[in-house]
C-alpha cells in the first residue's frame, strides 16, 4: 500500500468511526429537539432560551471546536513526532493549566456581564416585557457550560492524535440526555419550566467532562498542573489560537448575527430559525465535522513532514467526499423538509404553522451545506500549515456579507431571508478560502473535482425524481398516522439513497469505490475488498 493510500485509509477509517459516533449523538439531539418542541412549543420562552444558549454555545465553538482544536492538534502532533511522548505530556499539562485559569476567568466575566451580552445578541427583545430579563437569567445559569466543554475539546484533541476518536465524538450524547431528562422530569416541577433546560445544559457539560478523564489516563496522560507557560509549543498554540478565535468559528458568528436580526422580527422567528438550523446541522455534524476532525491530524503530519504532494492529495480526497455526501443531503433536506418536521415535531405545542415556518428556514439553509462542508475542510488546511491570518481576513469579509444580505433580505422574506443570507455568506466564505488555498498550494487539480461532480449529476437527478414521487403521496401539514408516514419517509430516504449510490457506482466515481473497499476490508465483506 502506498503512503497516499495509507493516509486515505486512515482518513476514511477515522471518518467512519466519527460518523457512527456522531450519528448516535445527532439522533439523540433530534430526540432532544422533538421533546423541547413538544413541551415548550414556539414563543417567548423558547426564543429567550435559544438566544441565551447562543452565547455560551458561540464561545464553545471559539474555544473548543474552533480555534483550540485547530491550533492545538497541529502543534501537539509536531511535538509528539519530533520530541517524543514525554515532551508531549508536558505540553498537555501546560495547556490544561492555562485553560483552567483562562476559562475560569471567562466564565466569571460572562456571568457578570450577562445583561450586556444578552442585550447585544437579542436587542430586539427589548420591546417584549420580561423577555430580556428571562434571557439574562437563562444565560447566567448556562454560562459555566463553556468551562467544561472547552476542556473536553482539549482532551478530544489529545485522544484524536493518539488515534482514539470514539468517546470524544459520543460525549455530546450526555448533553442531549441531560436536556431531555430535564425537560421531562424537572420542567413540570418548576415555577418557570424553561429553567429546567438551562440546568440540563449545565449537567450535560459536567458529564461530558467527566467521561473523558478515564480514557485520557489510559493513554498515559494526566491532569497535573504545569505553569511553564513559556514553553515553545504552548507559545505556538497561543499564536495560532488567538487570531483563530475570529477565523475558524465564522459560521457560528454569523448564526449569532442571524439571531440578533431575527429578534426584531415576529415572535417565534428565533425558534423557527433554530429548528431549521438544527436539521441543517444534522448531516453537517454527522459527516462534515467528522471528516474535518479526521483529516486534520493526517494533514498536520504531512505539513510537519513538508509532504506537499500528500497534503494536496488528502485535501482533494476530503473535498470530493464532501461533494459526494453534502449535495444529495442538501437536496434531501429541501425535498423532505415539511415531512421531517411534520413527522417528528408536529405534536404538543408545536403546530402545523410552526412546521411550515421551520421547514421554510431549512429550505433556505440547505444549499449552504456543501459550502459549509468545504470551509470545514479548507480552514483546518490553513491551520495545519500554521497560517491563521488568511482565514481571519476571509471571515471578516464573510461577516460583512451576511450582515448586508440579512438586512436586505429580512425586509423581503422575513426569517427565511436571514436563512438565505447565511447561505450566501457560506458560499462566499468557501469560494474565497478555496481560491486562496489553491494559490498557496499550487494546482489542486480542480478538473478532477469537476469530473466527479459531472458523474454525480445523473444520480442526483434520478434521486430527486424518486424522492418527489414518493414524498408527494401525503399532505404533511395535516395530521395522520405516524406509522404510515414514518414508513413512507423511511422508504423515500432509502430508495433515494440507493438510486444515488447505484448511479455513482455505474458512472465510475472511484472515491465511492475506495470508501466501500475500506469498509469491506474492515468488516470482511465478500464484495469490494481491496486486499486481494
């Protein structure tokens, strides 16, 4: 097996593990949203909760999934390869010590400045009596979540570089279970039921943190404190991380802008956009985030070894996998949006009107899935090369695009216009980053990517036809049998997927064949093995 094929196998294997684990987590997240929608519906209290949760969630992306992971993984990989395990353990201890201090300060500051933060994100709530005060209270309760989940991100980076991907990807299940339990058990017993969700978020953060520690020790790392803050590797992490706070989490910054603008629209707009975004993030979280996590350690090793050919090959392979998955997923979200919300959400306090409005938001979010996926792979490529400036500059421009488009489109289309504005910003971000990376690396062989896209078109067309014919058999905005509708939606998804995959196979999309070969080898399946 060549080095390039070995790296592809490592990426695909890691992506597969992460995808399965994240699928479990996202299904738990879907159940959580269904429970929250049924118990609390759409209105003032849910708008307040979703805006309050936006603030610690945004900081989680900044400190955790964003800049910390992107800065720490390449540096930690470099130290592990060049200086050995003992030195790598020292780096983990120092980073752990710094994060404890920084996050404690951030948490305390966030609680003290909560009234101003809430007004900044949900300024439009000022016209509704008690709405800002409720949002402030919920935000104060949930803010310590950022402390625990950011430490989880450090542990996940260490474990991923060590080759362990499963447990960090499963940890969000704890958050979802804690919120479900709080909504069902605590909420009926509280004077203000929505407060139960805030307690659930905090409990979930503690559980996520606690479950990482035994595995970390099993891999030889401990949580002793080390105050050698001038260590060269730690300085490199800080230099990458500080500007990265503004760069790698641009999508979430834009989500905050979207919710701020939505706070000026009719009541319920924040909640409709939240539910639209949640289903949009389902395929993104299951595959895109998994692929980005899987590819970063590989590309960091290749960058550390100055293997530009391997680096470009891994990037191109990841981008083609993104195309193969996100385009049919986006089409499916557009075609099945009302069906999914009707089946899972139209019960309790969540009405048919809420279904139609959340589905409308999802329809305008969905086309951005491909471009968010490309950005999630391209941005870590810059970080693997220790370049943080370029993503920051592009992120700033992307933010401007989202604000301008949002201000214009919300006047015409309401909350759907804000979803479309975020999609336009995602397109700009992905195109700009990809062109700049291509200039930096040289030829990325876009011709190969375009050929793959052309081979996908027949499958996409036939899949669309099959899905439309099946899904149109039911009026999804009227009540009906859950079992019948579940079977119809399930049949639609399976039939559309099989048609699409069959067409990929017939038209010789080799990346799909490579992925199947890896799966066949791993599980000893009789067809498609590549080790013979």
